[in-house]
């Protein structure tokens, strides 16, 4: 999962010399390489994934293809598509904006970043637990067909999907509040690169939040539990 520190890397790097107020652009090191690998190559690879996911959704949502397993696969494709789109909107756009020195796009990027950051984590959590759900469904269908026919109905599958979505949203709801935009008074008279800075919020820097939620809960939910469930099947 991408960290708050990575998201705010750009703006932290532009304020290293706090004693001297500079309102211009200070680019990343190796900007051209990052632009090529992340913004261009990464976007190209991601576009194939989006095309595959959209094709999957179009095929599996046909009336003749609707069954519990395909409902899970459709949900998984939607989560993965959202994850790819947010990855480009956060990381791919970052280096494009910096390379083109597009200040207006930079303001737009700052505006939607908190939403994209939260949606990225929601999509990742949803993708993991949809994978767990479809694995359990396939396990029951193969090993316990009678149980599968009784419990793995379209209605129960829909309930499971709603549960996964609700859990993903609730668990990652605080991600929206982990970053904040701070105005730089010395550069706010004119719209410039240093007029606004992106920093971790007080919530993200709180020791209890970092220790309990970011470290332990995230490890239990995203790192340990999901692989353990899949290994059982």
C-alpha cells in the first residue's frame, strides 16, 4: 500500500531550504527517468490492465454469464480498474505535471489527490477481500458442492460483495484525512509552485494512529489475514 510519505514526497522536497523562501519549481532528482518508467511505461502497462478489466466486466455481466463466481470476478475487475486509475492519477500525473511545468494541472492534482489517495486504498482492500471471497466460493464449489448450492446463491453473493465494499470503505475512511494542503504565505500573492504544500496531517502523524492503525491494523487486515485465508483454500 502506498504510504502518505510517498504521496507528499514532492512537496517535502521543495521545502528543504526553509530559511530561503523560493516560490519556483524544484524538480525531482532523475525526473526524466521517473517520467519514462512511471508515467509512460507504467501508464502503458496499466492501460492494458484497464482494457482487460473492462472487457471482463462487459462479458461477465451478460445475462447468460451471471452466476456467483462471475459476480465476484466482475467486482474484482472493477476494484482493479479503480486501483489502476488512481495509481496513474497520483503517481503518473505527478511527474507529467512536473516535467511540463504545468502549474494549473498541479493545482488540479492537489485538489483531487485526497480523494484519489483514499479511493486507492479502498480499491486495494476491496480487491484483496474479493479475491478471498471468490477463492472461498470456488473451494466450496469443488470440495463441498452441496454446501455451495445451498449457500453460494446470487443473493448471498451480492450480500458478500456489499459487505466487502462496506468494509473497504470503513477501514480506509481515515485515509482521506491523512494529507492536508497548507498555504505558503510568502508565495500566496501569486499562483506559483510553492503557493501550496502537501503534508501529512496531524492525524497521520499522531503516534497512536501510526502505531495502532497504520502499523498493526493494516498488517493484520492486509498482510496476514488475506494470505492466510487464501492458503486455507
